[in-house]
């Protein structure tokens, strides 16, 4: 059955197809390495093949899709080397974006970060001990919190890179939670990070963000190392 993409008349069809496919890949609706056939995706999202091909090419540029010479497209694999490289680049980009935001961000930026943290805290209290990484509401608010911290950055390119890298990391998180044995509680990490950001303790904030990214890398790497031959939770 076709799955209609978001109905927004003001957004071009190609953009809507891109957003829908990007979301499906990030949410692990396609397995790592799965073949992405244009005809099947056209039926799934009820659009013609042209917007689908454009979406696949854009996602290939962002690392979520692999282009196979003369053989179409596949979902990018999830590997230990990949998550290590992703964490390295996230640290470079997101820490610099945060540093710049703390230097240039004003009252509006601070207020938006506080609001995003509050919204994230509300859904965390609602979920309790449920697995948050697979909850779409938590994932959306978690993403909004992190990107709100960088929103005061004066570099549009850094902000664009942070957005793309975060979605790549989100796909790793969503996949890893299916095998993870013990949950990770991020609430305290987020609150401490927000606290030092608001206090404009730049070096401390950057270090906390680096540790936050590293912990995600370590969690995913551990799951990758132990998941072979096991069934997901």
C-alpha cells in the first residue's frame, strides 16, 4: 500500500519526497545495506520516479545512502569504523558550532535552548523507563535540543553539517537500541550541558559535548561488536 508523503502544498514535491525518505532511513525502516529500488519507493511514497531519484542522490551526498555504479542505490552500512569516523567529524563540527554559538548567541538563542531542554525533559518524564531511542517524540525533541544549542552559530555551513551529521548518528542510535542490554540515561548529561552553556563556560561546555558524542560512539561500537548472530530485542 502506498504511503503518502507529507501533504504540504507549499513544499515542492521533490523536497517532500526527500524528507520522507530521509526520515524513513534515519528511523531504520530500511535495514543497513538494503537495496533501494526506485520503483518500489515510488509506490511506497506515491510519487513519480524523478523526485525519488533526486532524493536518493541527495541522501547519497549526506552519507545515508550508497550509490552503486550502474546498480542503483543501497542504504549505507552501519560499521564500527563508520561510527568512529562519524564521532570524529561530529566532534569537529558540533563543538565548533557550539563554541561559535556561545560567543555570538543572544537572549533569543538562550531562551530557545531552555525551551527545547524543557520540552525534552517533559517527554522523558512521560516515558519513564521505556526505551527512548525508539520513541519518535523523544527523538524529535532530542534532536531539537541539540540543534538549538548550535542555532546561535554564525556559520550556515556548520549548521547544515551539524544537521546532517546528527541524523547519521540518530540512525546508529536507533539501530543499536534493538540490541543494547542496558539503557543509557541522557537527561543528566543534557541538563549539565545546558547549565554550562547558559553560564557561558565555553571550554567546559565543549568538553561536555565531546564526552556526550564519545559516549554515544562507545555505546554503538559495543553493540556492533556484540550483535553478530543475535536477535534484536
